């Protein structure tokens, strides 16, 4: 089936932006075991939040984070992220429109690349992983909190049945395993943990070789 391209993804998330926070909140609580707080707690120094969406992570970063740049394709999502930055007075955070498969960020300029619930949507996740490797300092950390195939074969089979619909209407590849793309990009995997309903949540910490 046709895979959504960047234009289609921007269209899907522009249309979804106003209801995104409440919808994703239910998914996080009921299915994924509240991954967001865990992810931001792993971040240090200069952070690149890839496919930042409405910026739900931004107010959660702790004092070990010095600056955050969020990048996303969808102006609708970014509008809400900008509003959140203003509302919370997050002077150390900024968001820009861009493609995480081809970033306008200098080489070796970031300490942590963080992604929450994005590898399922990015058209070419291997390019995004290679870009993460390029922008990270040697030994820099990548933190992912995603969903993927369940630890139960029956649940994965059900997800595969639903997947064509979720790709078509939500640009969401339900059973995509993000770890493969990090490995192909050369990351050293430090930790992979399955969480939430039937292990559909995936938490990953990895680093670029020093
Ligand atoms: C499910 S949302 C996740 C948003 C946010 N990370 C969060 O945790 O709520 C997926 C986001 O990925 C963005 N996205 C998908 N492909 C992208 C790309 N190639 N470059 C930048 N953003 C992308 C979409 O616009 C959307 O905002």
C-alpha cells in the first residue's frame, strides 16, 4: 500500500493537532505505561526533540537539560508547541519546521536526541536515525519511547490487521520496531524495555560510539 510522504504527514497532523493532546493522553495511560516522563528524565545537555509535535515533552525537561530544539513537519502541531513555550515561559526551548530525515542542525552539536512516539510515523526512519547519529556528539545519547510489535503474538497479529487503516488515516505504522533503525545507523544499544499493554510500548536508550 502507498506509504504517506512528508506532505501527507503534515496534512494528517495539521488536521489532528487540536485534539492530539487529549487523544495521545489516553493512549499513553491505557496502552503505553506513561512513557513521556521516563523519556525526558533520560535527557541531558543540549537536546534535539525530533518530531516534537505539540511540545508535550517541553515543560517536563529537568534542570540537567540546558536547551531544547524541537523539529516537526506540521505547522498545526508546531503552533501548539509555540503556545506551550510561551505559556510555560520556556526560554531554553525553541521549535522549527523541518524534516528529521534531513536536518538543518550542525554535526556533533547535540548531547541527547529524544523521540517520543515518532518512529512509527517518519517515512524513512533509517534516515532519521542516521541524522541523529550525525548531530550527536561522540558518546551522545538517543532516547526513544515508542510503540511497536507486542510481546504477544496474538496482539501483534491483530495490530497487523489494523495497520493498513492506521497508516492510511493516521500515518501510523503500528508494528514498526525502532531498534532496527538505530542499529543500522551504528548506535550501540544500552537498554530496550517493553512496557504497557501486552508489551506494545518500547523504551530504548542507545549511544553513538565515542
Ligand atoms: C504521533 S506524533 C508525536 C509527537 C510528539 N513527539 C509527542 O510525543 O507527542 C508524530 C509527529 O511526527 C511528525 N513527523 C513525522 N514525520 C516527520 C518528519 N520526517 N520530520 C519531522 N516531523 C515528522 C508529525 O508531524 C507528528 O507531529
